[in-house]
C-alpha cells in the first residue's frame, strides 16, 4: 500500500475509533492482545526475516534498529499487557510497540 493511501486509511480509522464507545474499543483491544499472544512466535520469526533482509539490503543502521527481534519481543509483551487493561490505556499510543 502506498504511504498516501495508508495515511488516508489511518485518518479514516482514527475518526471511526474516536467515535466508538469505550466498551467496544476495550473488547477489540482484548481480542487483538489475544491474537498477538497466539501469533507471537510467527510474528517474531517474520520480524527476524525482515531484519535479516534489511541487513542484506544494506539499509542504514537507524532503519534496522527500529525493529530488531529483541526489541519486538518486548513490544509484543507490552502490547499484551496494554491489551489486558485497555480502559487504562485508551488515550495512549501503546500499541505502536509493534
């Protein structure tokens, strides 16, 4: 997806989410947390592949350091923690750890 299309979709989603009841957002976060937990091994493996591909492609160190597996492992755990208490975090961007 082109960055412009992605930005438009994110803006539209943000508007929808802003007008969604907290209870519904809490349920969605819990479901996402559960799904992340179930797919954790797969997500880490795919991330490792991405980091290795970035290294082979010679990407700048700052680009590679944004998402190495060791950091994403912590990010997944943090996302699971946030999703388990969504009402406490609904105003924060904590799910950006992924």
